[in-house]
């Protein structure tokens, strides 16, 4: 049976580790909000470095950082957050109308509501081939960039999906393309590791409780 001294040491070590996780979470949240860093891992490592803490030890989970980010936004940018979220969801609704033929779903921070000035609208769409999305954008004279992103499914399965990125006014939109047979299985969220939440345009409109604007924003080449 462990001695009292051993238990006391373990308790102190655990408390110290928890305190470090909280400090890193708070600083990572500030970095994501004020410096426009979108990647959780990058923000956590930057935070640990600035706090002079080991960047591979006592790092918080992404969900802890998102929670800290939500608190930071509510504390320092509550009024701006409300306006930013409304603007992003307006763009999301119009983008989903634009891609209506491809069964679009909204995912990510614009759906969760934890957004910063650097947040982007992320959509999942369904197409037989990725080229359909590229041709759709070309037919509407919309400049875009094409890349790909690695996503994770349950059972540690990974896949790489094509992504089209363009700007609607000053808002970046990222469109992830899925085949019809795979679109029904949501990938795992990078925040909490659970199945990613998705919303249809009707679900998003119900959340916003505001009518969609009549005209679509002007599209520009991505920065």
C-alpha cells in the first residue's frame, strides 16, 4: 500500500499537471483568437513554448482548448462574436444554396458557434467525382484553390478528401468532396474525437432563425 508521502507526492504532481494544462489551454485559446491560428496542435505547442513549458508534456485535449476559447471569446469579444457568427452563418446559408445540387452539410466552428475573425465556412458535399465541384465553380466564374485534407474515421481509419477553397466577399469557404457511398458516414471531429456534427440548410436556418439574404456574396480569389 502506498505511503502517505507517496500519495501526497502523486497528488501534488497531478495538481501541477492540471494547472499546466489549464495555463496552456488559456494561452492557446488567446493565440487562436488574437493571432488567427486555426490548428489546435500548433496553438498548444506555441502556448507551451511561450509559457516555457515542455511542448510534449501535459498538453490539454483539443476539447479543453475549445472550451477555453469559448470562455475567452465570451469574456473579451462577446459583442464582436455575435456579429461575426451571424455573418459567417449568413455566408454558410448562401453557400449551401449555391451547392444545393450536391447535398451540402455545414460542419466545424461556424456550426458549433465557437468562431474567431479567422474562422472559415466548412461544407461537406456529395459528388460522383471531385471534378464536378471544380467545374461548377468554373461555370460560375468563381476562382478557387484545390487542395486535400486528411480526415479520420472510427477505428483509426484515415482518408484524404479533395477540398476546394474560395472567398465569398471576405469569408473563406472550404468545400470537402465526398462520394455518394461515403458521405453518409461522418468523419470524427478533430475537437472531441466523436462523429462530426453536420447540419443541413434547413437545420442551419432553424438555428439562425433569420431569412437568407436575397443575393449571393461576390466571390473572389482566395488570399
